[in-house]
């Protein structure tokens, strides 16, 4: 995978280190994404959570990341949400 093809979104919640380690074990090359530009460059977007989708969306909106996720997925990127239910 090329750098930026696999983005783990850092919006201040979720276990980024465990997710990154698991993806690296699968030969992924994940990037911890903190900007809309990093998300836009991704082909797979992973959004970790802590069990509550409402607060997660509020954080993503506040940090200006929600629209980048929506747009990138609309353009064909895959989306994986973890513990956001």
C-alpha cells in the first residue's frame, strides 16, 4: 500500500495504537490522519470510536473532518467504523 492509502482518523477518541499495530501486522501502511487533506488522499478510512456515534460525529464536525470523510467515501474510498454504535 502507498503512504496515505490507509488512514486512521485521529479526532481525539479511540485506540489508535492498537488499530495501527493490527493493520501493520496485515502488511498495511497506515497513516494517522489529522487533516482533511490526509483523509482525502486515503483509499481506506478507519474511524475508531469509544462506543457512542453521536459524540464521535460532534468531534469529527468540530475538527473539520466529517465532510472530508463523506466526500472521500463518496469518491469511492472504503470506510470502516470501529466501536461507533
